[in-house]
């Protein structure tokens, strides 16, 4: 049985710099069980639509799987009928954030045959084994599928408890050189905005060392269920780094977990292993301001951590509380101070236009940025399906499919959640991004 996995294009305003990690671990899982697997990485190659069609016509497959965030909906809606036309007998499967949060939308507006809801490794393997054996799809937890003109919804699959059981990504099936040469966090990983001058990033790679998040910010989407947090063992993560260094000459690792710093015990164990290995690399991760303790940061810096991303989001406690951030403005300030003191670059992100945003809350964020010496833009508050913020915005979303087709990476405006008119909102966002007073 031949399986083709497709990675849709995403964030086309930036070079492809993060491998499709989940798709690649699914590929490894399938291949380890004897399936013939190929990945067509459209995001890495960035071909035209005509080239995609030409390329697909040259391939063969029994089952094709697409994976992607909600922002890939427009592409998947275009591609699925093309796949059906090229290979009418094959099964079309969609998984990832789009299929998990918006299965109804997929089945209503595309010809998709099966949707995988939640984690994909075990479900995709069991699905392919069942199809190969001519078994009953009703016995496969974690999927929706078409049967006799209706949609069958199977029982949910439990999340994988031991993440160490998941094989490393199938790097050999991906155009690695494209990803390696594009710094994970763009120019910031090469000595801009205060990044350490002694750090040079030439070959970077992303790793996911945990799944889920123990927090429940109202704007944040969780593929694995809200507040369901599991992590790989430090040794397992270090083993992966060793392969990347030895096989691909990686000199920077970007951990793209929601929050790598949640477990202090695990983080310190990881640091101890990194110290023993003495890899010729630097690394970075995402964390929460509530985890930014001086002694932890100093230990991370000792083993070559040079970048930590914090979702500050607002300088207004009112907005932070509305977001359910479970963090304070003072904690955010102290986290930046502590991180800089440890010699680590503190990257920060902000969200503009959250419900309840006022001139006062905008000015508080401007004041925060000035005080901390931050010069950065902000993302539009964007309700993504599967989040509490999306539920709150339902009354404003008149056409769900049109709205989801419009979704990008939150740098584009999609919906006004404030009391300001659109023109005023754009003017205020520009002022906040440039640290200009609004009152």
C-alpha cells in the first residue's frame, strides 16, 4: 500500500524554516510498519498550482494524506478535488489542526473521505492497516468518515501517553536543505535586535519536545485538547539533537513547543545532559513569563540557550485577565529583565485588538514597550476555530467558510473585535507598533 503525504504551503510571507514535524513523525510511524511512504512538501518547494498538478500526475498512491493548520483550508479545498480527479480510486485523508477543529467544514465543502481528529501517529497507522486489510473503519478511534451519504463520527482516541514511543521524523523524505538554510526565527536568529554577537546560525532545525499546554489562554488553539500536557524525556530529546548534529551539521535548535519551560525538573535534566554532550550548537525555545526564574535562565544560558520567546500579548492587566493569561504585567517585565541578565535574547509578541481593548489599554502596552526598550509589531486578535475566543466571536462571523478562507497568520486583519471602527483600529495599531502615544 502506497501512501502520499502532502504538506500544504503556509506563511508564504516568510521562507520555509520549520519542517512539518507531525507529518514527518507520521511518515516514520507508517514506514516502520512496512508501508511505502512519500512526502510531497509543497511548503518547502513553493511550486505553482500548475506544477503541483503536473507533479501529482507523475506520482502514484493508494491513500493521500494532507495535514495543516486551519490556515491551509483554502489550499486543501482547491487540492482535494484535483487529487480526486487524478486518482479517483484513492482515499483522501485530512488531519492536523484544520481537520481537528473544523471537520464539519471539511466534509461540507470538500470531497475529503476521512478526517483524523487529534494526534495522528497511532490513528493514521491503524487507519492504513484497516484499509489494507479491508476492515471496518468504525473500529478506528479518532476519525470521521463518509459512508452511504452520511458522516460517521467514531469515538475519540486517547492521547499518546509516552511520547518517547513516537519515532523521530522521517528527515530523509523532506527537502532538508531548504529548511536548514532558513533560520527558524528569521533574522532575529542572526544577530539583530540585540541577539548575541558571538552567535552565528547557519543550519537550524526545529524540534517539538512536548505536546499540549497546562494553560488555557482564550485565544490559543490546542490540537491535543486544552490543558493536556505531556513531554518527551530529556534523553530522548538529546538523542534527536545528536542525530541532527551528526547527520545534518545543525548548529541551532529551535524548540517550537507551546512552552518548553513548564517543568523545571525536566528542563534542568535536559540542561545537565546538554552539558555532558557539549554539542557545538546554540538553541532557543518558547516559555512563559511565570517560568522565567533567574536560576533557571542562568542554567539554560550555561548550556548555550540564546533565545526565548515570550507571549507578552499586552501591557494591560485588564486585557491579560480577559485573555486568561494567568500572568501579571510585573511578571512580564521581570521575565524580560531576568532573561536579558542571563545573556539570553528575550523575544516578545503582542496582540492588538482583543475584546475590551480601549485607548487606555493600548497606551498601557505602549508604555510597557517603551519601558522595556521593545520595538516590535503586534498580531491582530484573531479568533481561530476551537478556541473560546472563536466561540465569543460567533455572532460576528456571518459566513463561517468565507471567514476561515480568509484566515492567515494573524498579521492580516480578519475581524474587528473592538468598539473602534476599522479605520480607527488600523490607526491605533500602527501607533502601538511604532510606540507612539494614543492618549
